């Protein structure tokens, strides 16, 4: 049987790996950075990543809740 013009399964796997390696949507790290970045301006004037305002708000809220928990857990009972 003539195999000219056909490709092997290993060549298909290599081609798919190459395609998926360059695709931004299949890369977990770049997808998370895109999801947590500011929607209007994800990079500031200095070229640094800007987090989303909602992400910052959730972070500060979590810090406040943990601070309140630690305050009432550690304080002396009088």
C-alpha cells in the first residue's frame, strides 16, 4: 500500500501540540491573567499588569474578614 501523502499519528500529535502550545485560550496561566486583569486597561503606562477592581475589592474584603476573625480570636477574655 502506498503511504505517500499520508501522515502518521505521531505527526498529527506533534502538530496538535504545536497548535495548542501557541493558543492563548488553552494556556491556563494566560487565561487566568486575562480573567483577573482590568477589562478597560489591562496594562498600565509602565507595562505592568493591572488587576481588576473587583479582584482588589475581594482581596481587601478577605483581609478585613481575616483581621476581624484574628482580633476576636486572640483578644483576652475579660
